[in-house]
């Protein structure tokens, strides 16, 4: 780990969001509870005793509590019910494309992505869930960290986001490859990206992933991607992935055209997220602590 990375991680951990993320599909109840995920079951690998319940025909007779039954004079047959601590797997998929190195206020999008990843890990720690990490660039999966306790996952995730650079030379979509690397069992997946461009292949892959997994898209933005700078004269935009430069004259007409294009991309992105039934949140580099309440709201209200 580089010394500057260590300092950045220390700063990130001071402003991390820590909030339980309720998920309906990991519990048997209609309302998920706090703390570790628990489910009632009756089997040989039972763990901790939970409660007594009335025995009904069809229940396993091996779990009859004869002592409790005797206290009723045999009028009511009781059985033991045990609880199993049920964890889910949480995955953080971080986009490390060159466009994520852009940032004009407070931080780069890469740094903001690290802040969001830290918040996911700390929140998963609240519910004793395990966390896996996959970093991808334009054309490949750059890093993959196997699932581990959230406490052990946070450091390698942050180091990889802050230090790993995209590697040229591959073909295909890094996002598609990252989604393909997810497990076949249902998981809670946080996808951190600027979503600047999604190809048809990537949309199909994300739609397919959302059918199996519980996907949350964290859209990482910078103010300069949404609005032109103040002033008058010429302004140069450069695509950080292709290197292409565009010269824009800061006129009223061009500002209106730029804003219209931004709104159109936003509407298309929102429509796509709704169509594939994923949760999403837009966070911008300049927000800082102002983004904390809406991140907490996203986590706390997540009950898909």
C-alpha cells in the first residue's frame, strides 16, 4: 500500500456510513429484523434454541420437548424451535475505467467510489454478512477478492479502488466479465460506476444479473459532467477513455443544448434502471457530507 493511499483510507473511514441494510429475501418474515439474519428451521444441524411451539401433525417428532409437554399434563404437545444465523453474500463491483479518474470538486469519482465501497462494507459488518469485491475496467476484470467477513474485506477493496489502474490490451466488456464472475446464488450486489455509456451487450448482462441478484446501482458523477463552467469563451472537454477532445463555446445556446443532452441521458438511464427493477442512487463528487443522509436512506429503506 502506498503512503498516500493509507492517508486517503484514513480520511475515508472517518466519514463512512454505517447502517443496516434490510433485505426481505434473506428472511422468512415479511419484515426483516436487525442484527444477524435468522430463520426458523427444524433439522439436524440446528444451532441455538429459539422458542417453544405447539407440535402439529407432520412436524419432526425428534424435536418434541417432553419436559414442557409433561408440565401441561400431556394436554399440549410442545416442540423445540431453533434458529440458524443466516448470512448472505454482498458483492461490491467497482468501475476502474479511466473516466473514474475525473473530478473537479473535492475528489475524483474514483475516490468517491472508494467512499461508497467503505460504506457498503461497514454496513454489511452490522449484519455479519460476508463481502466479495470485483474491480473492472473498460475491457477486463482487474482485481477479484473472494468473499470474507466485511471487516476483512474493507481494506483490500479500498486499496484496489484507489491504486489499481486499468490495463489496456484486452477485448470485450469489463462490466460483462465482472457480472459473469458473480456467484450463481442470489447475492446483494452494489455496482459502483459513472454509467457514462452502456452498450447493448452490457445492458443485456445487467438485466440478466438483476433477474438473479438484488442489484443496487450507485451512479458516481462530477458536477462538470452535468453543467458547463461559468464564464464566456471556449472550453475544452476531453474523453478520458478515448482521449478525444471537444471544443465548446460557452454561449447561452450551447449551454441549453448541453443541459438537454444531460437530461436525456439521465432519463434514459432512469428508464433502464426501472425496467430491470434495480435500486439506484446518484452521488456527486462535490457533495461530501451532504450525501450521507441520502446514502443512509438508500441503505435503511432497501427491502427488495
